[in-house]
C-alpha cells in the first residue's frame, strides 16, 4: 500500500463503503476537489473486494473490510449501515484514524460532534471517541442556509416540511420509482381512487404507498405520538448543530417522485425583527448557499435544476405575513452531495488541515 509518487507525507484517507451510491459520489468529489491526500484506500464488503474503482484519475483496488486495512490511516470516511458503523468505526478510531461517519449510529452521542463545516466547525475540536458524525441528508439540505440566518438573528423556532427524493431511501428507492413510472407512463391513471396502486401492485419497495403520481407523507419508522424517525432526526440534529438543545422544531417529512435532491419549506422564527432585504443579503453571501429568488421571472430552485450541484439553493424568501420576526423560504439541495458525500469530505478536509 505505497503512497503514490508526489504525495508522500500527506495524510492517508480510507473510504469505507466505497462501492455504494454515496461512496461513488465521494470518489467523484475527491477527484474534483483540491488533492490534499496521500494514499486513498477504498474499502467495502468482502464480496466487493478486488473490484477497481477510479479516484483522482487512477484505478484503485477495493479492499475487504478488516482491522488491518486501517493501519496507517489518518482519516476514515464511513458510508455503511448503522450496525456496520457501530462495530467498525471504534476499531478504526482505536487504530488512530479520525472517523467521519455518515450513518445514524453516532449522531446523537454526546461524545461525538455533529458537524456542518459552514455552521459549527468549532465542534470538531472535541471528539473524545475519535469519531465525527455527519448529519442526515434532510438536515444537511437546509441547515447551511438556516445556520447563516441563525448567526445573524438567533433562531427561536422552526416549522419545516420536507419533499424528499427517493434516492434518500437508497438504490431500492430509485429502482422503485423508475419501475412505477414505467407502469403508469402513457396512461390515464391518477383519476380514480386506487387506480395507481392497482397498476403498480403491492411491491412498493421501501415506501408504504406508491410514489409515482403520488406524494407519501411518511419517511422512516414509527415513533411515539404519530411522529416518524426521520422527523425526529431532523429535529434533534438541528438542535445539536445549532447548539440550541431546547429549540422548538416541528417537522413533516414527505416523499415525492423525484430521483435526487431534497426540498424543504421552512417557517423560521427569530429573536428579533427580520427584513427580506437583510435576509437576502445574508443568504447571497453565505458560504455554500446560492440565492435564486425571482418568482416574477420564474426563478426559484427546483430539484431538476439543483441535482448534481453542491450548494444549498434558496428561493421564495418572504417575511411572514403575521409575524415580523419570522421568515418563510424554500430550500433545495442534492441529498447525495451536500446531503451526504460532500459534507463528509469537507469534515475530513478540516481534520486533515488541523493535523498539518
């Protein structure tokens, strides 16, 4: 596992889960950003060992997940199921790597910082377990814009509704939508009760209802009092990233027939009176945010335009009609890029920078 010529002395990076959907995007991002890494090790399950994947213009062989693959690793990016992260992240950390984990296994652990580099990079300084957590894709698609406004005005309450792409449920979600679209395309379905369900059959994949020609007001597993796990996750993560443990947050998560890019409508209440002009100035100059807001000219972000891009896009910025301290706005972001892979890579870059 020699370090490539010209890269000696640079930190070694491991990508665990390199063959998955988010892992694939991670490799693309690593290939396009400033090259600060020495060796990049690609790690996956034993069944993927031996495959070769391209990163930084080179073909790199995938290694099977095992303790020895973390020898000499400085930073390890994990994009694996929770149970795999729970087992292997502490092993990598014990070997001396700083783990940046994209699963939900450690997000609410008080000894694990939950980091968004544009919002709370200072949280990286204290990581007693050697692990840093990446927020969920839904939180990440809104928190950069929300954090910029919070820094100016002080957030005191949030009501959010998400419109989540099917890729948030993995490849099974995308395959389900594409299959259902093929079954309903060119028909007159969607005009009588149950006709779409009869057409697509009982196999609705990871969703409780058909997603083609439909919206499904549910994401995640059932929690107390009718809330879903995804809704509670967005609430808890927003509080932790912003450092507001008692912040009132209400979330409704909805799955929509979009392949990639989550959208949210936000009603954010602040501690002081807001103006649209100042809010637009804040958003237009915030790192990682693009303000695209001229509804009269038909300009506002949509998933079809945002997919494949890195920033959080913001539009429809309005002051609430009945509350001078509140803003209503729409955000949209690629849930596989900033919503997963990009934020993980950004955290890794901060860790590497602190080591030099």
